[in-house]
C-alpha cells in the first residue's frame, strides 16, 4: 500500500508528515537534541530526503535497505547528528512490540 501511495503521489511522505512528526522534531530541536536554527528549512530538506529514500527503496528499488541505512545516516546530518551517532541510531534494532 505504501509503495502504491509513493508511486501515485510522489510527495506522499512530505504531505503525510506535516503534523505529529514535525511537532516531535520541533520538540527535540527546542530541547537541544537536534539543531534548531533554521528549523523550517531543515524540516523541508528532511521531509524531501525521507520521501526520496522511501521512493528509492520501495518504488524504484534503486537502493537496498542496507544502502538506505547508509543514506539515512548521512541524512541525519541535516539535524546536526554526528556520523558516529547516526551509525548507532540506524544500526539499532527497532522494537515494534505494542505496549498494552
């Protein structure tokens, strides 16, 4: 379903994450966890990067998931995250279990 959305509406990810996702990033920036200067410009760049990465993996199959992890690590520099911290973040297993 996500693949079809990204194929039919290329800026789907950009449109979809203007609410809660942006609010969380702003909260983290205000707390000093992310660079906060030029937040709106960083957000536009970030949203476009994530959209492009998603399309490159799911639609065009130009990147493998491993290559996408590397690209995501590079992309995190938009927020002032160091290479070392980015590598740590993208190599961490996601815990997708639901807490009840």
